[in-house]
C-alpha cells in the first residue's frame, strides 16, 4: 500500500459536497439503465450488502428505503448475506427481492475537531453511538478512528450501549452521542445523561441549536440545519474524517498502520 498521510481524511471530507453534486445525476441515469419502472414496482423487499464502509453505508441507508419507498429493507454484511441469506431468497406474494451491493474504493469543523482531539488524546478506547440511520454513522465513524488513528473504537446502538458498553472501563472513556433530529433523539438524551453521570467524556454530535443533549457534554460538534432523519447521514459523519486525522497527527501515526514494523 502506498504511503498515506492523515490529512487525506480531511481532503475526502472537503470533497464531499462536490462529489455528491457530480455523482447525483450520473447515478440517477445509471439506475434508469439498470432497472425499469416495472422491475422497481415488482420489488417487495430490499437487501443492502457490503463490507466495511460499504456495510456502514447500508445501515445508514435502510431507513430511507422503508420510509420513502415503503419497502422492507435489511442491511447485511457481505459474507453473512452470501452464505446465510442468498441461498434461501424466494419470491413472496408474487413480489421479488431487490439486492443492492455497495462498493467503495479507495475550516470551522476542523477547528472544533482539533479541540475535541485535545480533550480525548490519551484515551485507550472510545465509543460512537447512534440509532436508526445514525447507527450506520456510528459504525462508519468508529471505523475511521481505527483505520486512521489506530484507536480502538466501538460503534454501537444507543440502547445496546446503555446495556453493554456502559459497564466498560475506563470511567472517563470518550462517548460520542450522534443525535440528529429524529425518532431516537429522546434515547440519545438519556444515554448522554447516564454517560455523564458515570464520568464519561461525552461528545455531542447534534444540531447547532440543541441544548438537551449538549447539557451533558464536555464538548460539542454542532451540525447546521435540520435535515430529514433519513438524510442526516450525509452531514453527521463528516466530523469523523477531521477528528481521526487530527488524532493520527498527534500520535504520529499513518492511516492503516502504514510504515509500522511488523514482527518476523
């Protein structure tokens, strides 16, 4: 693997708006070429599958298929889908199943993330937590901390975090609560409150006008606007690229452990 500097994470984040603008129309045209309206109408359920970031994207996208398209949608990572789901897929009620395989290669936000990096530097482990589409955001953000900065980070659902990770040491473990406007926001507030009472370093990733969750936080990464929950994933993951880059720089580490001496 070619050497990669930590600031590649920041360059990716800064390209996001242009990439979305450039790819939206071609992606729509590609979809029209792949599926006819009749084929779309014949789908009774959707599976989204991929590995790594692609699986995280699947988790983040499932709600949009269910609430906007009205289709049952299940994200499954590639190996379990291939070996434990695909062989038994059958049409149900005269409707087929649509399988979408996801694959990916290869300012103010930065300043705030630099401040958060100074607060959490030295933490041996961290937790990213969110529910619904934000569970996908939590998984993705945790992966960035591991891949870029080499810090073990768990991505977890809000409710599961309150049952499992809440019992983990150290007491001051950083806990990121990813809470856009949406259905699980009430639970995010409870998780942030409990984490603060336990002595965790709570970092709130919330709308910029929030006060309910930020009240329990030692640091805040505010997000402008109030997008529909299904589309919040386009905004609420951006901090992860900046933060992982700043942490990697502080530790003198390269993404994916490039340059590390391995034992014979």
